């Protein structure tokens, strides 16, 4: 998938725009209200449908979704550290607390090692999930949808492409774009 974070806007089965967030917000805000059906916006990295609060002026909307300034204070905000809850058994906590740097550092190391162990596999899994989410929302009623999903998860690019042949061009091309890493050959 693309380096800059992009979103894609569809109206029915027509792709209106693939662009970074500010351009997408501008398109959504300037489009006529009451369009039937309303446009659907998808995050190209995750395939998730995304909705935006478009109240106010265009400047209000752009400001609402502008990146938040770096916070100062305790912790490591420049690194993007986010606190969340993790539930583990007591034996897991004991092992983690005995590791160099404590539980948080040990978890970060384990995750980084797992991600480095198979970066192509990580990329394929992420692309597979993104493609599946996108297709589930926009193509769930199209003929061959279930067979396309089976081919996607089987890693069968030819079968996947064959199922998409009768689909609207913009849906087909975007699905193939999202799924490209799934079917990429290992180096």
C-alpha cells in the first residue's frame, strides 16, 4: 500500500478520490448534502470505513482533524507511547517483571522481534484484512463475493481476480490495489 496515508471515497460503485485526509475532507465537505446514497470513505491501510464530523465550515472541519500537537509532560509522548490495559496470568506478569526494563519494555521487544521475523507475512496479513474489510462493506452483495474472499484467504491471485471480473471497474481496481501485497511473490 502507499507510503503516505490515504483514504478512498466511493459514491455507489464509483471511486471519487484517493488522497490524504485534508483532500478527502475537502471533497466530503464541498459535496452536496443529501447525496443518495452518501459517499463511503475507506482507510487504505486498514480497509475500515471511516466517518467524519463535517459540521461547521471547511476550516472548522480541517482544524478538527489536524494532527494533535505533541504533548509535553511525563512519559514518552514523542515516541507515541499510549497506555492501554493488558490482561495476563500471574505467571506471565512475573516473567515480564523480571525482564530487563520491566514489563512494558519486554512487551515492546517481543512485539518488535515478532514483526521483524516475518515482515512480508505482516504486510500480507494487513493487506488481506484491509481488502476483506473493504469488500465486506462495498461488495458484499456482488456476485462472486464469497468466492473472492475464499481466494483472497487462500492466496490464490488468479481465482481472486477471476471472481472480480464482472464487478464495477472502480471496485475491482481498488480491491486489486489493496490485495496486491497478498499475492506478491516472496523475494
